[in-house]
C-alpha cells in the first residue's frame, strides 16, 4: 500500500479510501480532510451502496460507521475483508461497545474509534499495528444497562444485523428490541 503522508501525488498514485456513514454532514467534513492527507476518497451513505462500490474497485482503506440504516457497519467489514484481505478498515461509532469493538476486529477491522474523531486520529488508526499495553485499566464494573446493551449488540452481530432474528434469539418482542436499540446505552465514563 502507498504511504499516507504524500500530499502532492497525481490521482492515480493516491491510496483509495471508502468513507461510509449515513451522516451527510460528517462525510462532507471528513472527505476533504482525508483528500488533503493523500487519499482518493469515495463516499457511500449505506453499507449496501458501499459494498456495491467496493465490488467495482476494492479500496485500500475504509472508514465505516457502525450504526446505519440497513445493514450495520459490522456486516460491511466482513464483506470488505472478503473482497480484499489487505484492506485497512476503521470502524467509527457514537455507541462505543466492548462487544462490537471485539466483533469488528474479529471480522477484519484494523481499529475501532468512538466519535467524535478527526482525520488525524483516523490516519493514525490505519497505521496502528499493535495495542497499547499502558492503557489505563478501570476498576469499575459495567452497569446493568450497559451489560444488557453489550449482550444485545453481540446477539445482533451473531444474526448479521437482522432485528427479527435477534429478537427471537433474545426471546424479546421485536418492537421492544427496536426501542432498546434506539436508546443510547448508559455509559460509565471511566470505562470508555
């Protein structure tokens, strides 16, 4: 893959980057910032449209939002990794979750970042080769609400983002599950 720091290459020499998020304003801000950092940027507003673009020209790098309408970012991570094993993928989310971070990495993501993020953090995440052994460890347990959220996210991933199948697996009414998914989990700030 091409180095990330070259700023004045012609278009054919730039590393390809697929940005996937259903937040148009976020994409409008991030795309030019990533272009200035030497990427040839393509945009998609859903996992489905991103996969169609990737099938035509698999990207070298991808930034994928976790929660979008339609398929989740985790489904797209698996699809992108199956198209081209060397694609470096960073998952972005406003709903930081231990379970989804682990699943994202298992499915082929390079790194997992909680929003808000800037272009420099994303570029650094692409280059990350190993974990940080000096990260501060928390001594506080997760709240019950947070544990429930983590469990629901894990079962959702196991069912490829299918809400109906997840509700059946959890022995929960579909509308109840949708309501729970629409709420932000309670977050212990010392953990995330």
